[in-house]
């Protein structure tokens, strides 16, 4: 799964939950899935941000040489 896939699925879940015509158990299951996807997306963003900071740091060090 990619970050983009997770965000798309979260958006679909939100639309279903906002509709409000779901049985409580199904709404709970969807909410739990959205929570899992959100955690995944946050981790992916952390990884990417860390990589970008490292690239920036490496470039700055190369410029100093």
C-alpha cells in the first residue's frame, strides 16, 4: 500500500461515515480501519520527511567542500 492509496481509502471511509446510514458495528469497523490507515500514512510521511532532511543535509555538506 502506498501513502496515496491510504489517503484515498480514508477519504472513501469518511464519505461513508458522513452519510450516517450505517449500522453502528459497520461504522465502528470503518472508523478503526481509518485509524489504522491514518497511522500508516503518518509513518510514511515521517520516513519521507527524514529522507528529505538527510538529502538536504548531504547537499549542504557537499556545498561546503
